[in-house]
C-alpha cells in the first residue's frame, strides 16, 4: 500500500473548504458532518471534478486507521457468539436469495441497465447490497459513546464477520490466492508480548501516536505483501494489542487523525463515477431495501434471545449499504459483468442510505420508547445473561459511567455514604472488572427506557451522577430521567463551557466542568497541604 499522501492530500484548499462548509451546515440541522462530506463529493462530481490519486490515498488511509481502532476495541469473545456469526450468516444468505430474485425479476422485465443481467450477476449485486458500512456504523457509535455497549459490540461483531466474508469473496472473484508467504503472518501472534512492551514504553505523547501509525500502516503493508486484504492487517494489529491497558488511550490519541482522513473516503463516494438520471433512479430504487435489511436483522437478533431494545438499536446502526458494494461493482465492471453505470448507481444508493441512517441512529432510543409495545412483541421470554434489566439494589446514589472520572467519584461517594452507592456502566468488561473487586457496579445503559422503567418502579435513588463519555450520552440520560419524572438531584460532567448550559437546560441541577473544576480542586489541594 502506497501512502505518500501528506504533501498532496491537503494541498487543494477548494475541496477542504467546501467539505468544511457543508459539514458545518449538516451539524446545524442536526445531521452528522459526514452527510455534508457526501454532499461535497456529489457537488464536486457535478462540477466536473474527478477523484484523483491524492483523495484516494486519503480515503485508503482513513479506512486503514478506522479498522485499526476497531481492532483496538474488539473483543474476540463477541465474534464466537451465535448472536454474531449465526445472525451474520443467515442474514447474508436470506438477503442474497431475496434481493437476487427481485433483481433478476427486474432483468426479466428488460428494464434499463437490468436487461443484461444474468441470474449469476443478480446474485452478485444482491451480495453487495447485503453488507453494512463499517465506516458509518463505527463513526455513529463513537459519536454517541456507545461502541462498548452491548448493541454496539453486537453490531461491530457482525461487521467484522461481514469483512471476513468480504476477504474470501475478493480472493475468489479476483482469482488471487494468498501468497505462500502469508503463513508467515501467523508469526505476528507470538510477537504480541513485544508489541505490548513497546506500547508500554512509548509514553503519552507523539511517540504513542507514531507507534499507532506504524502498527496500522505496517500491518496493512505486511498483509498486502502476503496477498491478503491490507485493511485486515490493520484490524489484526489492533486486536493484537487490544488487551493492553493503554490500548484505549492509543485509540483516543488517534481519533482526530482517523476522523480527518475519513473525510477523503466520504468525498470519494460522491466522486466515484459520472452521474446520470438512469443511475440516480436505480440508486433511489435500492434505498427502500435497507429497511428490509434492518427488519431481517431485528427478527434474527430477537430470535437469538437478544432483548428487543438491543436488537433494534443494533439493527438501526446496520440500516445502510456498505462501501464494499462499490468494491464488488468495481470488480464486476473490470471483469465485464456489469455496466460502469452500476458503480454510480450503488454509490448513490450508499450515499442515500447514509442520509437516512444518520437521523435514525440519532433518535433510535426515542423510536424504541415510543413504539415499545410493538418491539417487545418480538422479544423472547428467554434472554441472554448480559442482556437483562437489573435492579439498583436499593441504592440511593447512582453513578453512570465508570471511567476515570466516574470511578473516582464512586470511590469518594462510597467513602462518604457506604453501601448506598451503586456504579452503572454499559461496558460489560469494565463491569466485570469492578465486580471482581467486590465493587457494587452493575451493567446498565443510561439511555435504556427499560432500565429506567424498572428503576421507576422499585428505586430509592435520590442522586444521579452522570459521568458519561460525551455530551450526547449525558443528554440522552437526562431525557430518560425527564420521561420518568425523576424528582431527585442530577449532576453531570461537561468538558467545554458551552456544554454546561446545554446540560442545565436538559434538566441537570448541577454541572461539573471537568477542566475548570479540576484546576480549582488542584489549587485547594495544594493550599490544604501548605505548611505555614
């Protein structure tokens, strides 16, 4: 993989400025900035701009870094759950059979572009449409701070399984088998202690970021040399160090770089081919199928004993088409199976699916809460041990979010109030860690309407402390507290001054600005230690 991108990738101020402007407008109307980036690509395409080498390098690097950070957060135990591999396999098979028959039926009607499709080619298109976008889903879950929640881990697990299927397809369709040297890639696993040791010694500054780039790009390069999909190499390198305590810090350090380079990916979608009315109409025709995909995901997940809410939120995250569809189309065009306009049609369908999925994922909890009586009809009586609603055990103080700030607050409140304090987090591994230390910490999702309804029925909570990872998750929790007419005190953390007013408007009775109050606390601590 060639990554000589720095000197040229940011040289064109025109598309950078336009991407910023449309991304900014998207945030003003409540949509994620990626919607503006997609619009930028199509606008540039309309103006006659083509996707050049610089933009493609930027897109490639963004996807590589994305998969590396996914690997850093990936729990391999999730992949072996039937709720992941069985749901993925069944969903792909049912989607290919159903969509394939529908597409071939259109071919038999001699509709434009469809008329030259054979049944075999119809199945290939259906296969491309069966996948969901890793880039979009991970980005959406990260923005909401839900990537470690159960529904987030299930969705990511399904995407990883889809990526593995994609690797097999690409190898088969290009008749390119991995090199015999690919077996040497297995030697990376014995090197895991060395990789972890280097991670421990890199500190917390620029060396940490540089080490992450070395692992991501180096892993991609090694896998490509072995004839294996390069992005899979970045994913594997992330997994190799994912159990190290500094893996989360590394993921946070690389967040800005990954987000910047992913702009190139979203722009490249709009620039993937010449627009035409025919391609636009076919792209529009494919859009409603994303709801059929989502309904199938929901049905399969509930059938495998996941709670209705978990199934719905994971399914809504996956309600989109994948960039992999463009890769399938490109291979099919190069092999002469499809007309070049199919690449544009799939790019349009992909972009429109993002436009629909973006607002859906923002209001997923509202959709569940509003139509809960409908969703729970699909819920099985038997559910998984890590997907049940737990009681707060008679506690009077509940701390949501057991990260660094939340765990510190938990320790202090336990010192002051004893057993009446409970910690709650939706990261099951974190919960298990604290429970192994005999701490009163439960698994729970602060935006879960079922959790709050149970809490409303049997709780004694007088104080809620929200130490959640970002503003949106705190706002979601406040919305749930309003929904149950919670009458106790609510405190929340903020990282920026403008967040303070938003949290108070949403119902927080006290807001703690992390950086301002930390400085004040530091000064008070120093003053208390001064010996006159």
